[in-house]
C-alpha cells in the first residue's frame, strides 16, 4: 500500500514558482507606483517603461542569482543577500540604460531610490512571510520530507546536527 504523502508544495511547485514570480513582479510595480505618486503626484509613461524593464530584469537576474531556487537549500540571510544583489544589478542596469539612451532626465533620482528601497524591502518581507508560513505548515506535519542517514559515526552525527539546524 503506498504511503500517504505529506507534501503539498512539491506536486504544485510549478504553480507556486509562477505565483512567486508574479508576486515579486507585483511588489516591484506597486513600489514604483507608490514612489512615483508619492513624490511626483503622478505616474509618468517613462516610469511604466522602467517598471516593465525592472520586472523583466528581475526575472533574469533572479535566475542568475538563484533567488527562485529551493528555499530548503538556502538560509533566509543567503536568500536576502542574493535578492539584494539582483536588485542592485537591475537598478544599475536601469540607471545605465537611461544614461545611455539620454532619458535619465525623465526619472527623478528620489523616485528611483525610494522605488528600489521599497521594492527590496517588500521582496525581503515577502520571503520572510512565506518562510514563516512554510515553517508553520511543517510544524503541523504538512510539506515535510523524510531522510535516512546511514551510519552512526561522527560524520553521520554531524550530518544529522546540520540537518536539524536547518
């Protein structure tokens, strides 16, 4: 008789991954809209283009920096560091693109700094909340994984200790 699976996320991983990317994109755009309307009082067309490029850039940078990899592999600190790197790269590319295309005058520096500060903060908080929800789910016996360690020596004990810490 097959054992009952306690995992819910694994069979639905592609859906969760797509939802996570969409949520990240929404946070970046919402941060831009908030920053632009709070400072300029309006959302200029140039900002919409910057928002679209930022979302696309974050998706590409996210693949390169592995911010969409399995959360079981990385600590929150590692994930937030990779997220910071991705945000810095995208922000730098947007500033460079605006400079090269001679459109940097259309964008307020205050809006850009506020935008990326809010976007990064929102993305970091999102990851913290998702990890907390997953931890609570695992505490109730859902979305768990089983592991067998062969051996009883020092190496096996260190592996067990490391797993328990994670």
